[in-house]
C-alpha cells in the first residue's frame, strides 16, 4: 500500500511538473493565465460557496428539506451548464452554432425539476405520515 | 478544499463554524470517487484528442485510422465527462468547504505543501471545467489561446488529483464503504440525509448529461435542450464550423478550380475529371473537438487512388492545402495511415448532394478517426512528402 501511495504521489508531482513546463514553454502571458486560473477559485470560495451555505441554512429548516435540496442541486447544475449557451454575447459564426431556443429549454428543464421535486416532497411527507400513524 | 490564504502580516478573521451536516469524509469519499473517475476519463480522452490533433514527432506518421468511430467516441466522452463533472465538483467542494478554515491554517511544512496542492487541484479543476464548457459554445472571454492553456492546466489538474489521492489514501479507504470503520464512527442519523444528497447528485449528473449528450450521441437528440449543437441543425443534415464566407472562399477563388496532386509524377485534375474517376461511398462521422459529432454519407475518390496515380510512395506523409484564406488549419499534414486507408476520400458529395460551399465545395477530405478541424475543406493541393 505504501508503495502504491508513493508511486501515485510521485506520478502526481511529475504530471504537475509537465503542466508547469508546458505552460512555461507556451507563448501565453503568464499573468493572464494565472489571473484566469485563480479567478474561478476566488469566485467559488468567496462568493458561490458562502451563498450556497446561506441557502442551505434556510433549506435545512424546511419540512421537505431533502427533496428541496435535491431539486435546487439539479436546477443549479442545469443552470451552470446552460450559462454559456444562455449568455454568449456577440454574433454567432453560423446558424448551426447555438441553434436552439435555450431560454425556453432552460425554463422547461427547470419546470420539470420543480414538478419532480414537488412529487418527491409529497411522497416523502406521505411516507412520514404513514410511518407515524403506523407506529401509534 | 484548502487554500493558502493565510498571511501572518494581517489579522486573521475569526473562523466561521460549521454546524451543518454532511461536511464529512464519507460524503467526500462517495462523491470524490465519482468525480475522480469523471476527471480521469476527461484527462485520458483529452490526451487522445491532443495526440490526434497535434501529434508529437514519434507519432507524426503512425496515428491509427481505425476504429473509424474512435475520435467520435473519445471526444464525445471528453465533453460529456467534463459536463458530468460540474455537479460532482460543486457538491465535492461544498462537502469539504469547512476545511478551508482549518485551525491552525498551517501546522507544518508538509501540511502547507498539502494545502498548496489542494489549492492547485481546486483552481485547475474549476478552470478546466469552466474553460472547456465555454469553448463548446465558442465563447472566449479570456485573452489567450484556449488549446495550449487548457492542455497545460489539464496536466496540473490530473497531477494534483493523483497527489491528492496519494495523500488522502488512508481516509479514502477508511470511508470507502458504508460499513467501513470510519463511516461506522460517523453519526448514524446522517445516513438517510447522505443517501438523499448522493441520489440528488446522481440526478444532477443525469440531468446535465441527458440534456447535452444528444449533440454527439444522436439517439438522445430529442432530449438535447442545452447543448451548443443539435444534430438536426446544419446544411445538408450536418452542422458547420467554419463557413465559406468566414474562410474567405469566394466565387472568384473557385473559378477554374483544379486539384493539384504532387508526387514523383505530379498532375492536375478538373472537377469533371475527378467526377469521372471511380467513386466510392462511405459513411463516416464529422467529430468536432468541441464535442459534437454526426455521421454522414460521403461520395468521392479514394485518396490512395489519387496518390498512386502520382506515384507517391506508400509510407509518405501527405500535405493537403486548402483554398481558405483564414484559419489555423489551411495546411493539413496527413499520416500515411490515413492517406492509405480505403475509407479516406476526397469527397465531392454529402448525403447524396453536391457539397455545399460551407461543407467544402468543390472537394474536401473525409477520413476515419480524425478531429473535424483536420477534415480539410476547399482542397486545392495534395502532395506526397
């Protein structure tokens, strides 16, 4: 096991070194690359994660917290993936790039998620009620 | 998630306390192994794509032209595994977020190095998924070329992932199973909540996959709601990347078009002469580096027949030059493995019709197992080197 860990760790360091070497060999401005690689980390740790935890504080107090948390997680993931197709600025290179009505599709997907969440919440509440009455 | 944001010169803010549930090692392990799998698939398929598109010298004349669907599958997987990793990464980071505020921030030199490596892991993971996703929509807000930076940071990401697994190995094994020693020591009342979170994470992965995978996996085209491409949209039943107008192809440039084939006995052909040669029909996909792909029926002349007529040696590299004025792929080098594959055509027709200008009229290359940018359109010259 110890050997496997050491091999894994050495490979990891070697791969990181390859990455640094490839970056250094390239013609790209290192300051800009650093800004764009570190930027998402700061946005996530300083903005997105605290906001998510605040939402979590509210959700944890709701009666159907598991279903609501699941619904919010799926909706947030769909929104993250849809960001570039929803908000890409500028003219499109040709009509086969971003050919769909993304705002409509995104709302449709979120509607489905909301409906599924509601069904899951109701089913959960019903199961809990049955549990309670069964125990009496 | 741990960073290196500790600086002894400034007063340290009071660390927040986390009373919420599921910020535990079992949840981190259960989500982390899925994320690790997705990132590994992404890294390996990314390497395949890089080698096929920018082959290192050793492979320059030896890339495999089979399986014909190879690049379609690997690049479809590259983009699908990257998209699937987005919810996994967000849940993983949420789970381990309290570790960012661990006290004391730095215990020892190894601890500082470990936190630094985790900072590299998180930053490179966020950057790779963000830049890759934006690239699929051809949105480039950053002031540098996408390909070299995405490639280099991919090594940083996979390297720091391996290092992270090596460092965390004891914890990973202690929490691997529901019955593992570490898991058993966690509060039992969290188990139901944890299962609900894992089910929701699985649902999120399923949702983002089902709504985007149709751009390459055409049976799912009906569910393709959020992908940047759709197999039903595009001239002659096929999406387009670079149009004739954007490549600088004009009617003027095509007037009196002739194909030049270079070799020991060079010759030229008019379009009519090409059409009079034995035609072959093949079904091959266009598979784009941005992840979309679609299969099509191509009709044209076998590239190897054209090369044989010029007396080109069997093992020669072939240089294909396009009429296009703009773009990095005007000149394309084709290893002999592709040039000699009977499926590789200089195509004149697509899905039964003469190629449209945007698909490369009068003639374009179509080869098996190759990235779309190397399927050169508006071909003017083919030379054995």
